[in-house]
């Protein structure tokens, strides 16, 4: 099927690419079907695109590239909901807030997007209050750790 | 909305596993203790509101960002 994306024009996806977000994303509870689309292969970034609404497309980042020691537990409830059986099935992304300059851009480490790639479903979870995983973690941090 | 009045050290039960207790009242601030099973997530509502707002802000990216990334 064809979908219209926010930045990548019209693209062809297959039914198997669709990730179901039963509860949508926070503040976007009605968007329940997304696809992950690659961006530049050299960067730890991708697009999380709603299949029904071209405007709803997020830049997401592989958070471990920005914060090496990023780690959290997935609650029993979320594990059940996402039918997670083994760790290898889990992909973690953090939503990026892109600003005019990369210096001002941030990623959301407080509410990561968890995807079970085997079961094709996902959820945005909220971590317990934790000062080291803020809502706006500077993207700039990559420059220090990656170079 | 159900409204209940409670004094310090009094509590309410929600279901049979969640207890909300008033620990201290200091002027405008009230300290609340929550006993709940691990599967119940407890968050300040501002946290949710802030995440919702951040998600919306994250959607307002201009298409120029791709070029900007490549320049890096």
C-alpha cells in the first residue's frame, strides 16, 4: 500500500511493516498505526511515521548513541501488552525535537518508544522520575561521545 | 468526581490494593504517600502533560532538517 509521509514523499509499504500502537502516543491517542522509515544510514536516526496522517511523523533516535548508559526496566504490564518474550525483540527509540540548530535540538529520554519488532507493536512508555533521563536531553551530546 | 475530605494520617483505599495516605500538610503543600502494586504506574500529572506537549513540539520540524543533518 502507498502512504504519504511527512518528509519522504509518497512511499510503498507492506502490511507487515505496520506497527500497531494500541494507545497511540501521548497526546496523540488516535494515531495507532505507524511505520519506521530509515533516514540517512550514517546517522542513528529514523522516522516514525503514521500511516494515516502524513503530518504525524517523528524523527526518532537510537538513544544509546546519545547516552551510552541509558537503561530502564520495562514493567510487567508493558511487557505483557507488547507481548515481549525476549530482549532481542525490543527496539528502543527516543523522539527527537529538531530545532533550527542541532545545538538546540533535544531527545526525549523520559518517554521512550518501545517497539516489539517480532509482534509488530509499540508503545510510548514513561519512565519513573529520573533526573538523568530528562524530557529534553541535548542532542549535542552525540558530538562528545561519538567523535 | 468523587470528593472526600481527609485529615493528616488518614487514608483512602482505591480497590483493595491501592492506598493513598495524607502524610503531612504544610501550608499549600500536601505530602501524599501511595502504596500500590508494582504494575500500577504512578506519575505526577505534569509529567504526562509535559510529554504530550513535547510530542507535539517534536512534530513541528521543518523539512530543512534533513539537509542540516547532512551538513554536519
